[in-house]
C-alpha cells in the first residue's frame, strides 16, 4: 500500500502540473479579455488612446509572452531578474518584465480579482464564498445518499414490484428534468404563490434575510437552504438510486450470495452483510468524484437562487473575464478531483477486502 501511495503521489504531481498548464493556456487562448469593455466604448469622451491600452495591459501583465506570464503566475516574478533579457522580453515601454510584487500560486499569491471583486486577493474572495458552498453541497449530498441508497436497495430486492416501478419513474423524471426549470418552478410555487395565497412562503434566494427580527439567525439560514438543497438533491438522488439498483441486482445474482442463502441465513443478513457491502463499490466511485463539487458548487442552482457560493462566483468570473479568479477556481477544482480519485481507491480497500494494492 505504501509503494502504491508513493506512485500515486508522483502521478498526481505530474497531473497537477499539466492541469496548471492547461488551465492557463485555455483561458489565455479564449476570446475576450478584461479590456474588451473599454474597447467597445462608443462615447468619444471615454474612449482610450492606444497608449492608455498599452499601460493597462502592462499593469495587468497582458503584454508579456504567454510562457512568461505562466511562470510568473506559478512561481512569482521576484526572481525573474536573474534570467537573461532575451528570455524575459520587453514590454511596450522598453522595460523588462518584472514588478517584484508577485510571489506565485505555489507561494500563496493567487493574484487579485480584476472585476468581480476588484483589488481583492483571489484566495480572500474564494474563502468568502467557500463556506456557503460547502454547507449547501454537504446537505445535498447527505440527503441524496440517505434517500438514494435505500431506494436503490429496495428496488433491486423487490425487482419489478410497484415500488421498483415507482422508483424507476422517479429516477427518469429526476434525471431528465432541467435543474434551472425545477428551481424556477419551486420559486414560483413556494415563494410567489404561497405568499399570494397567504401561506408561509420560502425565501426565493440569498443566504440570509436582509431585514426582519430573525434576519441572520441559524433558523433564517436553514430556511434559505431548503429550496436549493432539494433542487440539487433531486438530481443526485435520481442518478445514484439507479446506480445502486443496478449494482445491487448484479451482486444478488453472484454465487456467494446464493451460497449464503443455501446455508440458511436470514434474507435480511444476506442482503445487509453479503450483498450490500459489495454493491457499494460502484457508488463509491460516483460519490467520491462528487466530492470535488463540495468546493465547485452548482453553477445553475446557485445562479437561479442567487446563492452566493462558488458556482455563482465562477459564473460571474467567467461572464466578466476575471481570469485570475477563474484560474484559481479551476486549479483548486483540479486538485480536488485528483484527491477524490485517490480517496476512491482507498475506499475500495476498506469496503472490499479482496482489493489489494500490494
């Protein structure tokens, strides 16, 4: 197991380096940029000159070669003066590429937000949204597992029964239903219509109420989480219950399950001790890979409910060409995807004693 972990760590490091290259290259190759809004300015009084654009590009580092911008983003620019001038290049004003104030992401300097939260550190902006996303995604994951696993097990055990058909119908509806449509329908029903009918209504968005006696309390935050959690959970419930049902059906037809029954074991023991544990293996893969979304958030759900989480932040950063924020978001997401794959491999050993990495 130790040798396996060492090999995996080395592979994870290579994948992470390639991820940084891919994230930086793709975003810099994408059309658009932080100065596009200024270039489309039609008012002659606000139109900038070519020298003004050059100064802004120099301030943001956009006038530098892409390989140097990647190196500075990764490792900082306080050491770049040791490199020859032909490698570092000159900016539009004939000055070498060094500012002396960037330390790079590997030393904790992720840059500053260009537009979403102008002037603030990327990590500070991410930390301000991370707690909301972790809360929402954790609740949605727990609720989904609490419902999907029993439904999948009972559907497999009672195959072709009324319960199985009902669960299958629910799964198909949940998988095919657009998240944004479901969110809008819940807002219309539980926020708008309930208020019109004089019934207790749910808040249509946000994290806490802006005013009122209970604004900002724990109960207020819990009420704001109800609709986003349900909408997000329905999608996971539908897919995970199908995975659990399929895996359980496959296990129930294995020889060791037949042998357990032939020994006279109670059916409940056969299901819980022999079949269920092995049926969890495919679901572990899906759920552990889902752990990366605990940071990434749900873009559509958070946007529909105006929930200030990581998904909403990513949407705003993309729409406003805030490259440092987008790159920071994608890089952390890549790290979590890599770690979730390692966690899945370790979980396999804990669930299935037949799996060894020696």
